[in-house]
């Protein structure tokens, strides 16, 4: 990442901090606090210790021998972010921001969440550090992701369903900003990905860089050479930038895989860099490629993976795409389910639907590569959270019966 640009919050033409006057004060405070922790080496050490003791870091780099043999090309390694506490890379960012909040002396955190993974991770962090916690979530997502809502509430957070707009992630972000305007003195906004106004993209990317630092050391120790390519799925872009940062200055191909949904030639996808429906714009405090119409109205997005179902992309990745440093591809819902099934059967590993997008492109490329080459797939999270979606997509009859029997049981016990 170019530090001169990053200081001003710009990455080429992308990024910035387009914020209303009333939010200048908390952003000023946040910038100051962030500048201090970046300059303080003991902060990073405290962060690494916390992640080692609370979140199983360093996460393993697993050699997928069966998949490698199956495709007969490159050696496939999987970076296991699923083994983080709470089951995804989201923990890296929230625990880092938790330490920052402690240093800032604030007592309350708020967050937006789409799939609920960031919400659960933030609620977990708040419980651990003793902060009050409010999570904003589109009403649509509250209905789709009930198990995550259940856990957030049990962990002590208040979940506020947002009824504006399409009632999804972008509406939750707007509502969280509204809260922050009135509560900034005691509240920190834990942004969940590498988007939003400066310093969020740069700061979240810094916390997530722990993935790439580990992966680089691990592949050099195991394969005795750098990988030919690194693959990651891209929602906002935090797991992708997390791993890419370990290989930024190397001759390593970096591949970001977006949600191709029902196909990038339809209107049901969330591909900002690969489709034809995105254009440059300013929204939610930053400039990037957004899925929007000619009047700047945000378009509805679709993905089988709730965590990739977002209109914008990190300004850092927009710049890296424009400069050609990162190649972008898209994986359709159908391709994702096939890659997921193969990975389960071949390796006994269940990737999240989001992560499975990265597997799709890696599986397309691996057979065309040499046996002496290695590739890394960043497995951003575990698929257990997706059981409802996956069982429905596979049309599993015994799962259907289980749900119907459960519902009948509830109906009977509540006298219905
Ligand atoms: C498991 C998992 N992977 C990937 C993502 C996408 O986010 P990002 O692009 O910021 O890594 C999410 C978002 O919820 C997620 O839960």
C-alpha cells in the first residue's frame, strides 16, 4: 500500500473521507488514536498475543493433498481463517479495534452487520472487554440470519433491525452512522471491512495483515518458495487485503473473486470489478466502484453468500484492480456449491459460502499450472453457519423433514 496516498486516505482516485460536519470530531479522534497505535510497536505485540491466546493464531496453512492430486496441477494450500474464534477472519479486525477502544477509554461499541458474522464477532469482543454493544442489521438480514441474531443477543448485544431502504447491509451502515452522530463521546463505531471513510479502510487492512504475514512465513517454510498465486473472495475486501498484503511486493499473482450470483450478465450478482453494472461514485463516506444506476441509486445485489452481498468494494482494491496488481474474477452460485461439495468430500473441510468463491477460481487455474508450483486459497470462514442455505440448495430431504418436525414441535408446545 502506498503510504503517501494512504495517509490522506486516498488510494489513487479512490477512498477519501466524505463525512458530514457533525462526524468530524469522532473521525479526528479516531485518526489520532490510530496514528498513535501505528507508531507504538508494543500495540502490535499486544494484539498478536491476544490473538494467540483468544483466537488460535497463527492459523494453520493446510496442504490440500487430495485436491492437489485431483486436479493434477499446482500444489494447493489453504489458509485456515475458519479456525479463528467465532469461525472467520472477522475476529482479527474486531479484536484489534477492541484494543484500540480500550486505549481510547470509550465504553460502548456499535457495528453494522450483513451476514451476522461481524455482528457476532463484535458482540464477542464487547463481552470480553466489558463494553456495551449495539448492532445494526437490516430487517431482511435479521430474518435470513436468525441464528447469528440469537448469538449476538445471548452474548449481551442489542440488535436493532433497520427498516429503511432495502433493509440490508448498506441501510444498516447508514443507521450506525446516525447513532454515532449522537453518541460519539462514549461510542466507537467498529466498522467491519476495508470500506467506509478514512481511516477505516487502512486501519482494518492493517489488522487483517496478520493473515498475510503468517501465510508468507508458512509457505516459505513448507514449499521453500513463494506461491505462484493467492486467491481470496471479495465482499468489502478485508480477508483479501489481509492475505494479499503478505505478497504485495512479490512476483505473486493476486486474485480476488467476487459474487457472480446468477451470472454477471444478469442483474442478480454483486460483482463490482468484473460485471458491467458498476461505476465510480461516492456513497457511505468514500469513493469507489459501486453497483448503481445512471442516477446514482444503489442497485439491489444478489449472492448465495450473504457476506459478499454488498454494493461497494474497498477503495484499496479498486486501486489495485485499476493498476492491474490484482486480477478479479467472479464465481456463480452454482459453481460455488460445486466447489464446496468437492472440498468437503476431498479434504473433510467445510468452507463458508463466501470462501468457496475463492476455491472456484483456484480450481479453474490449478490444473493449468506446474506440479512444482504452489497456490494459496484464503479460507475466510467455516461453512457451519451456512447450514440452512446449503441444505436448502442441495434440496436435502431429511433436513427438510427435520425442520418441519421441529416447527411442528414448537407449534404444539406453544399451543398453536
Ligand atoms: C466468512 C466470510 N468471508 C468473507 C466475507 C466478506 O468480507 P470481506 O470481503 O471484508 O472479507 C464475510 C463477510 O461477512 C464472511 O463472513
